[in-house]
C-alpha cells in the first residue's frame, strides 16, 4: 500500500486512516510471527489507556514498517536487534529477542557468536548479562513441551 495522498491542505484523513490500519494489520502479523502469539496476546491484554498508543506505535512502525521491509531477512534483523539490545544493556528485551531469533532460524551457537561479537564492541559486562539471559531461555526451551 502506498503512503497517504497529500493535497495542498495536507493529507486526506481517509487515506491516513486506511494506511494506518494497513500498517497495524501488517505489523500485528509480523509481530506474531516473530515474537509468537503468547507474547503478543500478553502485551495486548496488558495494555491500558496509558500504554495503548505506544503498543499501536510499535506495532505499526517497528513491526509493520521496519521488520516488514524487504532489505534484510528476519535472521539478519534478529542479529542486528540482539547486537543493539546487548549494546544498550536492554536486559528486559533480550530474552524476548533471543526467542524471536530462534523463531527466525538462529541456532544457540549463532546467538552465542552474536553476543561474543557484540562483547568486543559493546563491553563484556553487557555481554555477560546477555549470556545469562540467553542461557535461561535455552533452559526454558529444553523444559517446555515441544510445540
């Protein structure tokens, strides 16, 4: 779908609403494929008036636009995302994206290499935390019934 049409007075409201709805729908599909239904369902159930706009924002722009672009396969996006999250020390996001990387086809060995590589450029303490989080995710995978 193309971006909304603009005329002299600005964008046409109906076009913006259609484009936004399309982006949200596409984003929700990508988000579910990458993060899994259980995670998305929890996020959706947990939103309220305060967080609803943020959930819509990340669904439309992170998932409906950036993650849906054709320039990188999802494996590559997962590698970039993990490296960025480790670099930022975003420990509350790393586990979710280790799971996403597994869904996108990365092996534990490849995830280990991403974290090791990131350690050189982002710092050992952040990589140490990321290893601990990834280790917990892999343990959960081994304990969970096969789906």
